[in-house]
C-alpha cells in the first residue's frame, strides 16, 4: 500500500513538472520577445554621406535629408530618411546643424534676407554659427551642432538627435 502511494506521488510530481515546463517555456519565449528592443539597445550611428563639398556654396546654409537605417521596436528599414540638417560651408570648415529648434523641436527655417535661422513656433532666432541671435529667445541653447568629416569631396555627418527644452546638449530624443 505504501508503494502504491509513493507511485501516485511520483506520478503527480512528474505531471506537475511537465505541466510547469509546458507553461514556462512559452511564457519565457514571450518575455524574451517583448523585451528584445530593450536588449538590443540604441543603435550606434556612424557618419553618413550627406553632400558633395563642391555642391555647397560658401556661407549659405543648405538643408539636406539624412538617410540611414531606422530601427523601430521590432522593424528595421534600410536607407530611409532619419532626419534633416543644415550644412554651411565656411572657408576653413563645414558646419552642420540640426534643423529642429532646441526649444520645442519645431523645424527652423533659414531667413536669407536677415541671414539668420528662425523658428516659426516661438520666434527663436539663431546666427549662422548656430548661436542664439536674440537674448529674449525662448530657446535654451543654440542650434545643435553635429560632427562633420570631409573625405575627398564627400561631406559626412554624424547624425544624432538631442533632448529639447534643456540648456545642455544631451544626445537622445
């Protein structure tokens, strides 16, 4: 009789372990799937070719679309627009700035009549070097400057976005 109870106990234990395994395996796979974007982390973005040096006029800002790989949750799309920048060719260097205002993220326009950048949302204005033009500007800092590298005639930019509404230029949206 005692052997019979022991067998029943082992049967129940075995069926419990098998049942637990049948529940935990799909549950674990689901958790791994849901947390996958967090595990991958943010994608490091290198330099992107944006323009040709010869195509940039001296001292006049030009806007360009930046293309690259966009990873959005579980999808990855190659060579799609990921942002836009202004390039300004100076005699000694080429400067790149984000096209968005560091105040609230509105798109900044170039005003050729006054040689300045102007944010239409809250009227922040910026000099051609990206600094704040009007001290009463609501923008907490100048336009976000991006790293530029010239290889031969190609202009390469390390594109990134920065937090809006704060004085420090901190990467991340």
